[in-house]
C-alpha cells in the first residue's frame, strides 16, 4: 500500500503487529520513552511528509501515560506535514465518563475527544464505544466498529448447543446489544436489572426472562472488576441455567477481577484483544480471546482506499 504509515504506541504492541502483518506492512519506526522526570518523549524515526498515518494505541494499562503518548504522536506526525492522521483506539479511554450522572461530575470522554482533535487527529477508528453517542463528542469522523460479527462467529464455532442458548445482558444498558445478537442467532434474550449504591459495587439483581435448562451467554461491552458479571453468573445458575459463558469486547480485569472469575460459575470468559490479555490468561484458564486485528486492519485498508467501512458492521473479513 503506497503512502500509508502505521505506527504503534506502547500500549498494545502485539495487536499493532497483527494489524501490520494482516496489511502486509512494516510498523513505522518510532521510539517512545520517558525522560527521568517522567515526561513522555516520542521520536518518529522516518519521514511522514504527505503520508496517510495510522497510530494504534489502546486505552489500557497506564491509561494516562498512553493517552498522552498518543496525543504527542499525533501532534508529532501532524507538524511533520503528514496529509492525514488517524488514531486507531481499540478501547476508548474514559468512555464510561460520558454524562453528568451526579452534580459536578466531569464529562471526561468529551475532554478526551477535544484533546485528540486539538492534537491534530483527522479521523478516529475505535471499537464498541461504551455509549455510541460519544461519536457526537467529536467534530471529526469517528468509525465505531463492532466486535459483534466476530462474537457471533465464536458462538457458532465453540458452543455446540448454541441453538438452545439464551443471550443475557447483565444490565439494562446493554439490552440493545444483546437483542441484536439474539436476533442474528434467532434465539431468545433475557436481561438482569441491577441497582447500584456506589461505583464498582452492585446491590440487588433481578432476572427478567427464562433461562432454565439453557446455556446462558452473558454479553457486555466491557468488564472491569467483574463484580457485575460474576453476580450475574451466580444469578443465572440459581435460575437453572446449565452453563454460563461471558463474552465481552473489552476485558479490563482490574483489581479483584481474576480471582472473582476463577471462583465464579463460568465455562469460559471470552474477550477480544482490544486490550492485551496474555498475562491475565496465565492466571486464569477460563479467559479465552477472539482476535479482532483483522477487523481493524480491514477498516484501516478501506479508510485508506476511500471505501465504505459499513460492511464490517455485519461481516468478519476473511
């Protein structure tokens, strides 16, 4: 591909390499390091003048450092006369802070959007935004890709009795995502309504729907401390589900998440690799991952060639 340069930030090198291999490109030369006072230093090691630049950086690990690194990389490419800079952010940072849910709460997702625009990003490619309205926080084009086609493929290939399964949302907010998957598989869906007292702590749960003698598949866009999905799994088992799977786009797994999953009733917890999972998979045999690098790679290829990306909303590229 002429006139395209692919750079990787330091947050998820494995994913960037998979995308580059898929596109038949070498990753661009870039050195990211820290000065002794912890300031981020970025050196772009090749010319980007007139090029179509893509920078892959996920919102994970040291989130603030990685976000700052991304902003500096975008700006470095922009002032080095690149024709267009696209930030490929598989897991968008601060996506949960997208509304004022109480007095004086910040809307940090909007702030991140402004920072990316001011740094010089011309286009954003991301995956399964926590709320799709975040696209409206930007004045530049945002492609919000879906892991759904890859999830459907995984279910059909790995769950033998998928025709007798029920797709469950662990909260009311994910109902839309779950109904879409249930429709595509032609199965029923259920949802769990939860009442929260404070952040990261779940209180009472109410199951709406019948899961008795069925395989239950919990689907959500992200799991952080896993309190919700582990509670939900217990609820489903007590309601008579034969097996419980969880499928999540972004497996953040912070704090007590791994021990909770190990102790919970899951057959498997399936995540995509928008966030690196190698370390966590060593400590938790239940975690499996779906590779979504081909979806990102195809989105980059189509964007670069000026083609439509909407095919990817319902198909996994071959």
